[in-house]
C-alpha cells in the first residue's frame, strides 16, 4: 500500500511541477502590456524619422496649425502629403498584438537594433519625446495580414504589431512630399 501512496504522491508532484513550468512559460505572452507607447496625436508638433534604407537622412515633419510640412535642409519648408501624414498619425495609435521576442539577442533577427531599424521620434508639446524603432515586417498570405516588429528604448522586448509600419516609415524625403496634381 505504501508503494501506491508514494507513486500517487510522485505523480501529483510531477503534475504540479509541469503546471507551474507551463504557467511560467506562457505568462509573458498573456501578461504583456499591449499599450507600449502613449502618444496623444492632438499634441504632436514634430515627427523625426531616421529611415534605415536612406541613412544618414533625417526626415523632419513639422505641424503648422492643421497642415504638415517637411523641413528640407536644402530648400526650406515643403508641404507634406497630408493623406500620408493622416495615415501616419493613425499608425501612431498602435497596440502590440504579442511579444515577438524578449531578449536583446533577438533584436537583430527582427531588425530592431539601432543599426538596422528605422528610428521614429515623436515630439509632443516640445516636451514629451516618444521614440521607437521599426524593424522588419512579415506578410501572411492566408490572412492577408502584414505584421511589423517594433521596439522601444529601455525595453528588451520586441513587439509584433498589426500594420505596414515598416514600409511607411522607411521612405526617403520625396515619399512624404505632397505631389502636385
């Protein structure tokens, strides 16, 4: 009888350890913070984009009343494509779908390290700067969904977000200029 009790106790202990291990490995994805940045688009005054494909170019988008302009070093202020900028403002209200990775070692795989990513800096009221890095994207043909990968400073996590952030932010200055009709 004591062997059966010992075997039952051992089986119960194995089940408890397996449950605790399973809970720990799945808790990162369930408990992560979906709102990883907090930007109030009404108060944005400037957006600085450091596109990875056009380094060392810096795109400076400046809001003047309700219109957006690009500050071109060679020719001054040029009106920006307002439709594109309205789309960018919508993109800034993203939430994370899931954590894609949780260590610095994985940044290079998702192209979110400082050398490989497009850096985006959003300035609100000339006081609050929000910075994030936009890396690679993936496309799922079955669901027709585009996923971009981002990282914020002082956070080892890489997040998967729904949308074409990688494609939209990684343009040169001419991609943001209003085209004449």
